[in-house]
């Protein structure tokens, strides 16, 4: 029995040594990702008229179609980034958050996403819309001024579990312990690119006196607007 003790101790020491090597390698790999960590906060907002991709839609509706309130309700957000040295970073957050399009604040907020510090040559935010019940995932409210000068309240509702991909051409540098805002920006003018002024001027008004655009009201306008949803979303990173 006594002869077995040295063998057992030798095996135990070998296991400890291998474990130390593995831990050391893991730490080296972590060091390769970046020095320290940063915090990502998710926000959202609307493009200004001068930012709109569609000059046609801007010329048609700038000054006539104005949205002054609204929200985007997400159920999941995914961050993809590539560090300068080539390391890919992915973070997925499953959280139902209603983000105000004017203030950019979410309820509850998504402001605690920890990502490695460093310089990112590629960043992308993917947002999945909430699709649990009849409540719209996107709402925008404002006013529409017809060609004859009369104005009417306008409300756009979108209810679908669609996923938006918001890329940016920015190179994003994050210092250790910094907080960066990843803002999903919606180009609503591009959404209305295929909608004619005549369609808007002659749109139906609901019982509350609102020009409602939804899956069940003014469907012809709704179908044209939703065709542009995928092509009109970008992201902006604000240190």
C-alpha cells in the first residue's frame, strides 16, 4: 500500500500542473481579445430629413410628414463586432425593452452589455422585434399635411417578429471601462419612398380622426411602407 502513495502523489501533481497550463492558456487567449472591458448601451432614434437615403421621399414628405413620438419594442438584441486584430465578438441579450424613438431610452434599459475594449473595424446590431400579442412592435405618431394645406394626426403601427440588422461604417474604439451607446437609427423617409402623395392625401381616417397606417387600416399604404423596412436601418456608436 505504501508503494502506491508516491504514484498517487505523482498523478495528482501532474493533474495540477496540466490545470495550471490550461488556465494560463485561457488567460493568454483572453488577453489577446483586448485590454479590459467596456459597456454597451442600446438606444434607438429616427433619421433627420437631411440623413434620409431616399432624396425622393425626403422631397415628397419633408415638412409634410412629421413624426414626433414613437417607440420600437425589441425582445432580443445581438451585438457582432470584429476587433482590429481579427477577433470576432458576439453578445446576445434576451430582454423585452420598449425604446423611445425621441429620447432613445429603453424601459427596461439595455445598458449593461459587457464587451472587450479595443478598436472594432466592424460592428453590427441585430434587433428582433417583440411579437407576443396584439401590441405593435413599432409605433410612430405625428402629423401629415395634405396638398391642400389641411393637417391630420398620423399613426403608423407595425406588429411582427421581424429582425432588423443595423450596420455601421464607423471604426469604433472603446477604451477600458468606457460606455458606448449603440443607437439603432430608423430612416422612416425611406419607408415611405414608394408611397405617393395622392395615396397619403386620400388615405382613410379612423373613428378617432387619425390617419392610421396598420396591417388592418390603409393596408395599401402599409404594404408599401413595410417593403422598405429592411433597407432603412443603420447603427451609430456614440462614445
